[in-house]
C-alpha cells in the first residue's frame, strides 16, 4: 500500500489552515515512512519562501483509505506557546 502524508497547522480559530507543507511526502509501494504519533513534537522548516514554517505538537491524524492500494494521512500540528521546547530538545 502506498501512503500520502500531509501536514497542516492548527489555526487560531480552531480549524486547520488549508495550505500545503513542503514536508508533505508519499511512500514507495513498500509503505515505509516516518509518521509522527499524536503527542509527538515536530518542526517543519521549509527550504524556500513559498511554504510556511511551523512547529508544535501533533494533535490528530486522519487516515483515509482508497481501496486497497493507497492511504492518505492528514497530520495536524498545534503550536502551544506554553510548551517548553528546552525539555523536548536535547543535544
């Protein structure tokens, strides 16, 4: 099965913002890909100006199956100013 993964940033009005992320990806036919779980912290850093940069905690994942050949996964990320990134990031 092939997976299509897309990221969205949670907006200020309680709804995800409809814009693509440069970090969106699809897997090969073997279905391998690193997919963050709910509760994981991620940073999306684009390599250009046309895509937004954002970071935060994964708050939801929606799996949409297209028959037996494909699955679209929508991952919503929420930035919480109260989160202490110093506790998350350890070098």
